[in-house]
C-alpha cells in the first residue's frame, strides 16, 4: 500500500488483517497529486472501514502528525467514528504483538472527555487523533492546525463553509499525503460536494465510488433485497453514484440510512 511506506522505519504492520475490497483499495492508492478524496459509497459498501484504515495507517506512518475525525455531533462520533478507529487499533495491536510485547498497545493515552487519542509507536514516536463535532466550526476550532481530516457522512454533516475552513487548517508541521478524506452516502447533483469535486477542475481532488455489491461480507439476501428498490434509489444507495434531480427536486431526499453493515 503505497501511502504507508514510511511505516517501515518503525517496523509496524499498519494494515493488520485488513484486505480491502475491490474498489475500497483505491482509498489507499491515490495518485501522488491527490490530497483530497471524496469517498461516496452505497449502504454497506465499506467506505467507513476503508477511511478508518487509511487514517490510522497514515497517522502511524507519520510520527508527530495530528488528525481530526469529525461527525455532526459528539454522540455520532461516539457511536460510529470512535468504535471504527479503536477496532482498527485492536487489530493492529494483535498483528504487531512481536513489536509491542505481550499486553502492549499502540494506544498511549485516551482522554475520553476530550475525545483525544494518543498513539505511541516503537521508538517513542507520538501521533494524535482528535475526534469532534462539526457545529460552529469557525468558533470551535479557532487557530488549531492539523495534518489531515476525515469527515464521515460529509453530505449531511459538513457545510461548504466548514470544508473550506478545514482546508485552511492543514498547516501542521508534519505533512501527510492524503490531507482530507470525506466519506458519505451519495449526494445529489445540486449539492456543494458535486460543485467542489466535479464541476471544479482541481487535480488535487478526486471522487471514488464504492458500490454495495463489492462487499461479500453482507448478510445473505441483503443486496438482492436492495436490487428490488426503484432504479433511482439503486443508483445512489446501491451503486454509490450521484443522485439525480427531477425538476429541481432530489430523488428520495428523505432516505437517511442510520446503520450500515461495513466490511
């Protein structure tokens, strides 16, 4: 996985037991010029897993880096983002037992009240992952700088103002290859994400589409049931493509999947 070559200096396996799905692997093999990726996936497509793996691998590969992971509210962080990242670290602890020793862990400190995670790699290298909400971004973030951002469910949780503000906070002294990951169920064509990632010609940005069908770990019959849904619904929530508009109105705007089965 090209984006994590730096990890060799600390002798860590930063991918563990993870084997990316067909298009999930694109998250980890972005072209060198791409620093900002929008990962759009159908329900259960594995986008959250792919992004959490990338964020942790990149953090461990760049000692001293500082990453922010955000959702609209702190409760959503605790329900989704934090378990995803801790699950990755649990796997990596087991896969690196020969380096960490019996009972050792990559987690050096976890300040639950501040949602601040400190990782310590062999050699004493420290890196931080901060979790937080996305409300009143300009007020709550102040002048804090980060190496990278991961915003989950960006189509509903992140505003254009917040996106542009975060781009301006990528000034941490420790730089990383993938500076911004936005994961989400597909937005409609009139959404600001479409404007910023499709209409705006920027070689540093890319859109990845992850279809549900790529995930072989879903329950039996799950995909077959979704294939019975209307065509426009399938396009968004099964195939991971942009949503159509009908006379200015979004197709199925009310559908908000609250729980995904991720790989």
